[in-house]
């Protein structure tokens, strides 16, 4: 166990599997008490992974975790999530919003409920979580907020590739672009509260249970450890040093010379390599979009 986040309390949404689980494990490996949240405790639905399993993984590596079941599409459960986390763990220092379900469809063919769900998961939910989390962070004199963004939020590269033309990601990408902009503005608003606000994004694609259906089998994906380490890097420095950034999982560790470790923090892995197909508009420092 490391001690970078000793005595810190983190809430991670979407933590039953994938990126959310990896982030929760990495924070716990650095000493944070982690409250993990998803829609159910034991039912994985169409995907692999449950909250109970996440808690077991964290406790198995010597960490401390609590599970809170919350469906972020239900206002009562969304609004009670932060208060429940605070009651269980004794406060809140770090909020990572990783939860959400991607709905891809051509814009003119997308069902209205799919559009509403995309807005709800990726824009409305973090907005409401911020309103509950920030007062708790102010009580503790500091805080860190990280929201999952997406490389699709960047302008579409030309000439258009097949994914841009036929992948159906336009609505999802537009909402993620709004997420990036909201985080940048919130960073400015909360600077004097000593609360850092940043966006975290994969540089390319990460094969998780929820994303695998959108990723061709032959497409080379990046290791989940890179985004977990990048997320950790956004959760400990004061906002005077690191806020308002959009940190991409391969680019950010390389630019800032951040060593990457396994999710349990015990072993350093190889530094990331930037593939030729990475989006050319990514700012490695995190200062750009």
C-alpha cells in the first residue's frame, strides 16, 4: 500500500467494472478509503463485474472500500449518493464520475430516450454530484473532482474516417465536449476553494466490458493501468499546480514523466507509447481540449 492518498476519502461512480473499478483500485492502493457506486451490488446485467467484486478486490489488496448502490437516472438515488458516501466514510475529498452508458446511433436516427439518457448520464449526473460534493470538500479545506471525458470530444479529423462517418458517436461526443468545457469552467470557479477540477480521457480506446461492443476485435487498445495512473495524478496536487486540464491516458504520463504502476501499486509497468493513429489534436500537457 502506498500513502499518497492516506486519510483521503474518494467516491467513484461506475465502479462495478472497467475504468471506474480500475480507478477505485488505484486510489485505494495509495491509501484512500474508497466509496464505490453503481446501479446494483450483485447483478452485473449484460456485462461482467459487480460492486461486491470491486470491494473484494480492494480489500484483497489491503485497502478499504464501501459500496453504495445508486442508479444515476433516478433523482432520489443520485441526490442521496454523496450524503450516503459521507455518512459511511466520514467525509469526501475526491469525486470521480466514471459512470454512464454510451448510446451510439446516427444522429437523425437516434431514439429520443437514448439522447436523453446520454445527457443524463454524462452531463446532468455530474452537474448534480458537483452540487453535493463541493460543500463537503469545502468543509475539509480542499478537494479533487475528476470527470471522465472522451477523445471523441475533439474535432473530427479530416479526411473523415469510417468511425466518424458510420460509428454513430456524434451525440455522445457532443455531450463529452460539454463535459470538458464544464470542468474547465468549474476549475476556475473553485480555484479559491482549493478544489481541483480536471477531465480524464482515454487517448485511444480501452477494452472494458461496456465498451467492447463498440471496438472491433482487431483494433489495438491501451492498457487500463494508464488511465488509472493518470486519474491518480489528478487527485493529489493542489489546484494551483494542476486544475482545468484534460488529461489523456497515454499522453499525460509521458509528458509529465509519471511512472505507471499496476492497479495494486506494487509493480511499475512499461511507459505508454503513442500510436500513429492517436488523435493529432491531443495536447499532451492537458492544457488543451
